[in-house]
């Protein structure tokens, strides 16, 4: 329900639902609302939600990065620098994204930004071609919300 309310832009209702839960909400529940705050440009609520997450898991790097990126998107550069500094001061490191695929009973593992796979040049060429085809078909990636939290 939190995710559905958040996706629909009913952020305050989602927050109230979490606060009324008979059990202690975990970081995933709060994280769902944090993502919705980003999508709907509500930085003020995002800070409140992030504080709940950080009380549950003070070393939560993923949510800290999400919060920092939100601040950057909203043009709140002082807060962006503050959160990034906290991450550095705490010695937190974000693990790179990882994907894998099985082809002919062989498992191929790919890490974000890794070019060590013996076919990485061919793979990145194929991805570039697919991206161009998607754009020709009308796909426009949504990379940042571009919304203000004022």
C-alpha cells in the first residue's frame, strides 16, 4: 500500500500509513516512500523518511546515495555535499551493480563499469545499437525528476 500510495503521489497518506502500522516498519517500507519522494520532488519529506531509515540502519549506503542524488537533482547542493561527506566520513562504499546471464550453460557476470569480459567490446556495441533502436522507436529515458521540492 505504501508503494501504491507513493507512486500515485499520495506521499503524506503513505507516511501516515507507515506511522499507523502495528509493527515496526523496516527500511524497505521506508525506502519505498523515499523513492516516491524522489519521483514526486518532495525533498522535505525525503529527509524525514531518510532519518527513519538511518535510525534503523545507520550504515545504509544505498539510501544515503539516493538522498544525496535527490538533493543534487533539486539543486540543494549544500545538502548534497553534506550527505556525501557523511558517506565518506563513515567510510561507506557502494557496491557496483552486478548482472549475470546464462548462455549455453555458461554463466557470464557483468559488473557496472567493468570491461574485463572477453567480449565486452561486442557487448557494449550491441547495447549501443539497441539504445539507438529504442530511441528511434520513440523511447525517451527518464533520468532525473527535474522537479523542485519547494
